[in-house]
């Protein structure tokens, strides 16, 4: 398996979950870039979505993992950035389609709603599934992903 740098960040509600996922990244042979938070002291999740967006934009990491209590707020915050395609995943099938069809570059977990083992499975699927856009059959996915960031 090729070493992949993966940025990881969370708010206070996702801190302990982030530590578990970070260890899973290491066990998979990847290099986590921990962007915080570093405790369960209350913080604002948009700040950590922004840190991750900047890290991906600056090519400090190829993929990202974001975690908050529900996963919803931090997903919304991350998807404000045009280079981010963040997908809230709660089981491995959604992680597969997030990569294969949507070319997601950030997986998001809701620490209060997903178990650690399921999250580990989602992470493994997410990081090993290629985007299907390079195939003739997958061209439809490229077209659709391009429309995600259409300006009005």
C-alpha cells in the first residue's frame, strides 16, 4: 500500500474519536496530519474544517478526516470550500460511493452516531476505493462532480 498523508481534525465532541481514527491511519501505514483539537475543551467546528481545507489546498495531505458530534455541522463547514468534497459516512457502502462516484476527498464521522469499528471499516474503504471517473463508464461521474461547484 502506498503511504498517504491524511489530514485529520475534530471539534471537542470528536476529540477522543479522532485519537482512535488517527491510530487506525497509522496501523494502515498512512501518515496522519493532526490539525486538532487537542482536548475536550469546547471549540468551534468551522475553525477545524477550515484548517483541514487549507491543508488540502496547500497539498499537505491528499485526503482528510473530520469529526464532530453529529458530523453534520463540520460537513457543512468543510463543503463551503470549492476544493473539498466532504461526505458524512455511517457505514462502508456510503464510504465506497463517496469515493467511487463523488470523488470525495474528505470523510466525515459523527462521533455520537457511529461506532469505532464501523468507522474504521469506513475509513479503510474510503482510502482504498478509486474514483471511477477515469473509466469510459465513469465519465458521467466526472460531469456530475464538476456540477457540484457550479457558480450562479
